[in-house]
C-alpha cells in the first residue's frame, strides 16, 4: 500500500470535498470586493490579503490563508476563463484521484509556496507578494499529464491538444524564472513541488524507457542489414522459404539469385538483354 493510500485510510474523512469550488467562490468574492472598493480612495482590497512575508511576521497572519483567494487575473474576461478552466480541471482531478489525494496535491503546493515565500524574503530581504498563480497552474499541468490528448479549443475555434499548451506553460515558467524577481523564482520552484512529488516517478520511468528505446534504435542502426534472397524467376524469397538454398548464377549479368528449381532451368540474362529490357520498360 502506498503512503497516500495509508494516509487516506487514516485521515481521508478530513478531506474537503469540492475544494476547487470553495477556492473559486473566495476569489470571486474578493474580485467583486476589489471592484467595489477600488472606486474609493485606499480601496485596494487585494493588497490587504496578499502574502507579504514582512506583514505576516508583524502579526497579519490571516495572509497565510487569504492569499489563496487572491484572483490571479484582474481582467474580467480572462478571470472568468481562468475560473472555468480551474473548475473543470480541478473537479476532474478530484474525480480521478479522489478527494483526499486532490487535497494533498494542493496542500503540498500550498505549504511549498509558504516556505518558498519566506525563504525568498529572508534570502533577498525584499518584501514582495507571493503569487498563487503558479500554484493553480500546476492543476493545469497535472490535468495535461493525465489527459495529454484532451483537445482544447482556443477562442472556441482552434483545436489544440492540451499537452502542447502544457509545454508552453513550462517554457513560460522557465522564462519567468530567468527574468522574474526573486519572489517569482521562489514561487515557481515551490509551486511545482507538488507536481514532481506526484509525477516524479512516472517522469523518471518514462525517461528510462526513452533511454532504452534510443539504445535499441542505435544498436539496430549499427547492426548489419539482413540479406533477403529472391528468385529472379518465381519470386520465392528466403523470408517465405527459409529452408531453401538460393544460389547466384555466374553466367547472368549482375547479381541474379535463383531457387534450386530455376538455377539450372532459366534463360541467362546477358548485359545486352538487360539493357534492352530496361529500355522497353
């Protein structure tokens, strides 16, 4: 029994069902609150719930939980699209894995993000907000790992397999890791911890299988090609009749092979005959 199975049998009753829906409801609530309060002076609601390590250390501990409800996208259209995809993929993962396993997946990413945020703060001395977008991005990556051939329709028109979109996200993570600030670097490393914890063994197994396939192909290319003999009269081959002893006629032009039946009973093909035959063909 795996570790997760043992934990599930002991703590599964504490798992929170429909966690994706709860997170989306919280984000929608803060999105609306930000829109309403944003019309007033000093109405930046989101700035009061985001995870700033220095503020947490000064006593604002609620930020450890509220940053999960910070909407990753402020544009309404893209926010709605994000919530739709997050709901679809999150509920699918919960149905595939079970509630407890899905809870653990998000919990590991959440704890890793907290650790990454404070490590980055103490290492760099910069009080930057932790971004939860990378954490929720791992839900997309996990879905793409389990269902790589699922087809998404960009702008509801262009069909693209989700595995290619996942590669774009990985490339985007790499670019932002190289060009982003220290907090972004820390969040990227921390947020994919749950992904590699859940899929690391599968990735390692796939890498070993790919390495074995490459070695086999290399050996196949280096191995001498098997010669197949074919009778120039009847077309019998050494593949279809491996017991047959084929011979080559020394009187025929070129390397012309014959089976025992036609080795002594065939018309010899000279150079002139072969050339004239090629011209007629």
